[in-house]
C-alpha cells in the first residue's frame, strides 16, 4: 500500500494457517502439560509420604503444576504469536 501503511502486504508476508499452527503447537502443548502433571504428582506423592495430610499434599502438587506449566505456556504463546509476524 502507499505510504507503507501495510508493510506485511508490501513485503509479501503470509501468516501460517490455523491448521499449521495447531499441528505445530499441539505436540509442545502435550509435552508441557504432561511434564507439569508428572512433576505435580511426584511432589504431591513426596509431600504425602512426608506426613502431610491429603489436602496439603494436593495443594503442593497443584502449586507445582502451576509453577512449572505457567511460564512454559507463556513462552509457547509468545512463539505462536511471533510465528504470524513477518520475518
């Protein structure tokens, strides 16, 4: 376009389709979630074996899941958003 108002169109950039993004992201999403759930289960089990009551062990496990999965999902979201940008 004129005056550089649409630089992506001027540069001929194309963003990946939803199917391509989904096929790229789903394996990483599964790995992140499964790793977080495994870490939470291990921490909850260790907490329970250490003498904590079931609710406290559950809390430790859930907090571990959130603490381990949250930053990784944020990075994955950033990568997906950057994938649509012009290179």
